[in-house]
C-alpha cells in the first residue's frame, strides 16, 4: 500500500454530502484489521486488551461496537481513531497501513480521514459553534483560506440543523445542540470515517433519539459511522452490531429489527400527548 506521504493532500469540496456519496462507492474497506492484538504492560504484568481480532468495515456501513468494561472496545476505538497502534497485526485505514506511518504522517492521516464525536462534546467554551467547527481545518494540509473554512463550517452546521445558531457559544446551547456542533466538527473535513464514542451518554432519551436520527440521515447519504455504546437500544439504530468480550469479537451480526429514529420520535410524541389527555 502507498504511504500517506506519497498521496496528494485532498482539499475539501463545498458539497459535503455529494462527496461522501461518491467516496462510498469505492470498494476498498474503510477499516481492515488483520490479527489485531494490543498488549499493555503494568509493572511486571502484561494485559492483553485485544487478542487477535479480524474485522472489515466497508464504506457506507453504520456499525455499533458493544461490550462490558474490559472487553477491549475502548482499545479498539483508540486504534481505529489512530490514537494508538497495534502491538502486532495490521490496521489499514482506507487502504493505508497505519503501521508504516511515522508520527507526523499518522497525525495527518487522522485529521484527513477521521472525524470524532465524544460523549462529553469537547467543545471550546469561549468560542462560537462556527469557530468550534472550523477548528479541525486549522490543521489541514495544504492550508485552506479563511473564507473557505467559514463556508465549509456553515455547511456542516446546516447539515445537522444548526445553521442559525452558528454564532452561539456552548453555554447558549442545549446538550443536544452541543452534540450536533460536535458532529458538524467531525464532518467538516469530509472524513472517510466518523467515530462516535458513547455519543448519547450525556443526553436524555428524546435527545438521544434525535442524535441517532442525525446519524441515520448521514449514513443514508453514504457516510461511514462506527459507534461505541453500552446501550442496546441505541445500538439498534445502527445497521450492524459487533460485540466484544475478553479482547475478542464474540458476535458480529446485522441488526434484524432496526429502530428508525423518525418513527421512534413519533411514538414518543404520541405517548406524551396521551399522558396529557389522560
């Protein structure tokens, strides 16, 4: 596989959703793990966090990774996000062997190919929604003109329904709105992969469904999503569920009776109306 340094840097297109749809037609897996193992050393003890995992995720998939504490799902997420490297085995991200990259190349790959959404939002408190979304583009290579950064950030906010709140700071936004800003920030560089780590963990039930609705719409447009969650009802909004235990994949199956966010919101509203009339 080509090293990252040999590849020309990609400049974002003004039309986010069309670009994602085009990229999803490429046959190369977005994620390819081959006998992936990760071992940590704690004093004289070696802890095998992941013990020989093989996994492929194709463009356009929406995958939930589940597992109890100590199952290896967090280690898996850190590796998929290029925040850590395998102890042995191979990890290919969009056809690039991560093990062949030096530190700077890895950082560049991470910024260009991966978008992150965190449980705690991780927004800068004193900056506007627009400025928070612009942040990943400050590290783009080659650098983007300020006007182009602004236009792309506005488009990303509009994609998650927050175009009119671009000038609001996080303290002026609800939890659900803050998570929408975080999603827009993860999308703005047009990544090959959007990684979400417990994205509904700090949200109430209704807002959680709304966020999963955004993810479903993005996935319908061809965006590849991988989400870590411990909530089975949230995982059912995905198309595929991978369950880990003791550092191994114990099951990997499509979701048979998938929850659709729009339908679940309609049910919730009907229930609330019935309670009010009672």
